[in-house]
C-alpha cells in the first residue's frame, strides 16, 4: 500500500489543484509499478522554501522544488520504502507557469513529478541523466493528460 499526502502550508486555496495532483500521483505510482512507498508533497510559500534552501542546501535563494530523499540514508531500514519529502514553492510555480506559458496546474504537476523522480534516484547532473529524467517526466505528464500547452 502506498502512503502519500499533499499538504498545503500556504494561505492560498489550492483544493482544486491538490485534487488533480492526487490523481496524478495515483497514475504515476501505478505507471512506475511502485508499491509500499511513503512520501509527502508539501506546498509552501517563497519565504519557507528560501529558508529550507538556505538551511539545508546552503543556497541563499528561492527555488521551485526541493526533494529530501530518505533512501539516501543507509541507516533507515523499514519494511516499506520511505522515499522522503517534496517541497514545492507555489509562488515560484505560478511565476514559472507564466514564463513558460502553460497552466499553473501543469507547472505544479511538473514540479511534483520532478521531485518524485528525484526521490526515486533519478538526477540531471549529466546530459544523459537529464535526457532520461526529463523524458520520463514528459511521458508521465503527457500520458496523464497534462501537456505543455496547458
């Protein structure tokens, strides 16, 4: 059984977006044949993600998404996979949606899947890794029906 939750820690009403994001998670977990995983998605404001970025990554700026992968820690041994947490900056997502000329939902969905793939061990440090990870992101989003155009 998969255990996941989406938490809205902002002052915005994101009920509609959160429902669609939950549907996307069900789809993505099934598509990737993931069972017995646990993780959280936390929607936060710019100040919160800035502080998280500064405290844990030593980067003094706002960012769009940060993933904390617990499986990176060999001391954690459980009967199911506790993947970690994904923090998404709602304000940054809204800004990027306008920049990239697609919907706010599409940007939130992209950031969530991006974060989930990081929790699963995907990365984009090299051109080859980036190609694999970004193709998987696009495939998941397109198959679910959230395309770039909106």
